[in-house]
C-alpha cells in the first residue's frame, strides 16, 4: 500500500464512522505511523509502507475509530500556535478557548500590560502559557486541584520557553492565593451534569470529568470563582472567563450579584459569546 492509498483508505473509514475531521485526521495519523513530517509525506506519496508502518497505522486507526481524539493519540495538540503535551488528567485545549486569550490581550491593548497573571484551573497550562508568550514582562501562576495536571502544565511552560516566568500550585480555585494579580483567567467546567453523557464521544470518553462537570445548571464553578477571586485582583485588574455557548447572561448576573461589572463580551468563530471580561 502506498502512502497516498493509506491516507485515502483511512479517510474513507473515518468518514464512514461519522468523524467530521476525517481528512485532517487521516493525514496526521499516516504521518505519525511513518514517523515523518507533512513535507516528507507530500513529497513521496507513492512510496510504499513497510509492514511495521502498516501495523502502526492500523493500531492508530483503531484508536481513532474508537473516538480517541488525534491529539490524545499523538500526545500533544497545538494551541495559540504552540505545542502542548496532553495526558488523561487534563482537558484537551480547543480553538474556542483561544477567545479567552484574545479577550485578555485585547483589553490590555493601549494600557499598562498585566505583570501578574493568575490562571484558575490551569489544566495543560495553555491559557497561561499563551499569555506569557505574548507578554514578555509578565509572570504567571497556574493553579489546579490535580498534581498531575500541574506537572503537565509546568512541562508545557518549560517547553514553550516561559517556564522561568511561571509558577504552579495546588489550590481549590483561588483559595490558596493572595492579592496583587492584574489579570485572572479561567476556563472552568461549565457543562450541565445531565448533558455530559450526550457529548461527543471524543469529549465524554476522553476528557476528565472534573474539567467538564459544572453541576446541575453548569454554573457551580462560576459561583465559586466570582465569590472569591476578587481578593486576588489588584486595583484596575480584570477577570476573563470562558463561557458555555448559552451562559453569558447567567454569568453576568452572577457577577453583578458579587460586585463585578461586565466590561466586554467576545464571541468565538461560531458567533457564540465565549469570553466575558469583568472588573470590580
């Protein structure tokens, strides 16, 4: 079987299984099975797979057909143009979450950029690392309840060249933190408990439940963050939260009850309100 035929066959199998990203997934998995980059793959499409390469591809294909995401199969995913290691203990970064980074940077434009950043529920560290990559004078702290997640986040910070400007600590949201942060960011769990089982299998089977489950109405984490994180914010600082697609009004109202004021909403590529910027 040639490389091109292997890719085409896998693309057909993934399409038949209802996987929307079949073409991209097939290309990535064939390249991974061959141990080559995209350029080498495209340069020699008629080269034949060895028996060992075909066996590796078969194993990778079976995992994807079981709905394991490609990022988890390969062990890393790209976010904000940066590579992030994945593990079962962390939520896989998604393009929608880049909206949080965009909102934070947008609100910092034309003013003194944030020097101290706090990332609540840091997971893979993707939001914090992306912000530090754009703000070279900033230092950031990522907190998470999971020690395993913190190890992964620290490794991702080091890998992306910001490890010396990032610290990581175990905490239940902001409970263990002090004051003085110019910017607080978070992508909290916001899926309603009853809706988790109906999520795409790529999510419900492979993302950690603790990173998804927002309680009965999906707002438990927002209540905790809004009630306590104000202690950590320096005067004039901002809180930027990722939102579920239908939660903007509810989170704004929860914030208002705790003394927060909405400064901005930012939409994702689908037009959903995906990030809210709050001040005190």
